[in-house]
């Protein structure tokens, strides 16, 4: 199978070379009057009276005189962009945290991150805000966590002094992080230096028509979001090794104690119940497929369930703290004074402050995405031929698809949570209503649609026509003038400031909310 594919690739390259257009020769022919005196314009699309003074031509004349093929493939330009941008960014992608047992989940997490920077930035911002929120939540006294409150197992884990070792062991066995290494620092420096050199070269080098689109500013800006996301994850240091997480929790649960009906502390393994206060979900069905994947880009799917788990633990600690402050005995032989009227606690299915954290995370993710994509669009937009063309349209499409995928997957996670939370528990069996079943199916559909997108890629770097934005008034700039260079450099400064500034602000946000003060031990 390899030989046929190589033959097809070779024929494709040869065909591209054969049909390639020499625009230098084309403009010479147009200026000589071979194709008539109509169709020549200046670099703003205005017709010129003398065809010999034309620096650009209309789209119709371009097709007639030059042909419909792209510019010739230049290996030096391709190799320069490949080595300057693709290799550094591939090395940077490799520094994203993974850790799933299933290798396919790791591959999909890479595709999700690169295909939707909005989702990648959203998951990181949400993780940082959640860490800050939980520290403040517990100041008074992210795998798919399963909290069990039945038969007093969670209360036993909090109240019984024998379980103090459970908490210290879990902290010790999970004391590892995915953080900075020599390779990750080298990758970050590689991308940073490559971007800086690109910017410097753009303003100090000679600008020529042949290499105008090869300076790397556009592609460098559109992928610059990857730098703050990787730096942020390395600073957060997520614990995402699935095997290690399950092993640590299972090991700790073997040493957990529960209180029996007589008030005595016994090992949970010797108790008549198989329930454990805190454990990790292993199989929850296709609705919660992303929630069970450990790479942190899937934190968007764990958001609502994680908040509910935190809230369950918080309520138990809150009750235990109140009992301790009032010196209430936990000895079953000591009677409690019971109130004649009980109180029913009404809790939200979504958890406290989830929408404020969702809004902030969404705003940050969208700002980072569209600042970097917008920077690339600005750079290309003001590069002759000005306006919406193939390259700027491709960047806009990338940003739009990134946003749509993020919306689909976040909506899918909300529907998945809704389908679980409003189910009725009857004698240990979950009875789903019609609305929960519909929500679950919609969640699966949206998740698969979101993951099924593919970035539309074509050979758009070798065209200089603004036909997308100007339509029948489109023209093709073939020769630059001094005014073009001045306008381009001004736009490049704005693009660099927008992409670089948004990336720096995102890193600043992560550092402000990272490592919040913990409750006193």
C-alpha cells in the first residue's frame, strides 16, 4: 500500500509544478499590452489609465492572462516555515498533560486541544478557578470522583480518627505533578525565540512579493495560544495519570474505617457494605465517556459532577465541624436531643457559583482564541491583496470551528450532568424520566459532532487574491509599492501586540488564581 500512495503524492507534486503560475512573467505580459489595455489597477484596485503602470490586475484578467493555478511551489520557503513553526509547535504539543490508560483518549485530547484552542483554554481556566474556589470553600473549617453518602461511609471517613491516616496516605500517594522539565522548558524557549525572530525578521528583512506570505507572522500568531496553555498546565501540575490515581484511591480505601450500627470502628473491607466514601468511577456508560478520560482537557466534562462531589464532602465536614464546636458526642450511647420538626435542605443540581466560574472561564478562553486568531487575520488582511482572502478566511474558519466545538462539548457536558442528576433512585436502581433520556442522547450526539469536526485545510498560502471579500471587484497585487510596506508594518505591530498581549494576560490570570491559601491544618 505504501508504493501506490508514494506514486500518488509524486504525481500530485509534479502536477502542481506543471500548472503553477509565474506571476512575474504574467505582469510583464500584461504591461506589454498583449492582453489589451483594460484590467490593470493600482494596489487599491483602482483602474490605471496606462496599462504599463499597473502593479496589480483584476481577477478576471488574472485568470485569463496568468491562469487559475497557484504560485510555484518553492522548497526553500516550505522548509523554512516547516522548521521555524511546525517543528517547534509539535514539540510544544508534546508537553501537554496526558495520562489516560487508553492511548486513543490521549490522541483525541491532542486533537481536541489543537483543533479547539477555546476548549483547551476553557478547561485550564476552569481548573484554576475551581482550585481557588475549593480552597475558599473549605477555609471555614480533578478526576471523575464518586462520592457515596449511604450507610454513613462518608461521615465515617470524616469523623472517625482512625481515618486520619486515609487522608494523609492519599495526599502522599498522589504527591506527584506534571510540571516543568528540561524538555518542556526547551520547547517553550524554542517557540518563543522562533516567534521573536519572526517578528524581528519581518521588520528588518527585505520584503519581496515572492516571500511575502512566508514570514510566518500569520501562522505564528494563530497558534500562539498554545504557549500560555502549555505554560499554564505545567504550572498547575495536574494529576492525570489514570493508573496511578486508581491505584492510590484503591490502596487508601483498603485502610479506611467505617462505623457499624453499634458505633464501633471496623475496617471497611470487613463491613457488610461494598460502598466506599470516595472512589473513582470506572464505567459509567457512553453519556459520561469524556468525564472518565483523565487528560485535563476533559475537565470541561467533569465540571458539574466535580462540584457536586466537592459539595457533598463539604456538607459532611460542615456538619462535623458544627458538632465539634457544640461539643456534641458521637458516642451512640449518649442520647441526642431531637427536634420535633425536621428541616429539608434544598440543593441546586448544579452546585454553588458554577455559572460565575463558567462565565469567567468562557470569557478568558474566547478572548485568547480570538485575540490570536484575530492577530493572524489582521496580519494577512493588510498584506496585499488587502481584504478577506483565502488565508484570512482560513484563519477565521479555524477560530469559528474552535468556538463551535467548544459550545457543542460544553453543552454536551451540561446535558450529561442533567441526565444523571434528575434521575430517581428507587431501591438502589436509577429510574430515568423521558427528559433525562433525551438529555443523555443529545449529550452523546453533541459530543460526537464536536469531536468529528475536521479543520478545512487547503493550499491557501499560495494565493494572493481577495476574491472572498471583494467578489467580482477582486484584484491581485503582483508588485508592492512603498505605501503597502508602511501599512503592512503598522498592521503587523498591532497583530503582534494583540497576540502577545493576550497570551501574557492569560498567563498572569493563571498565576493570580493558582495556589490559593489553604485552610490551616
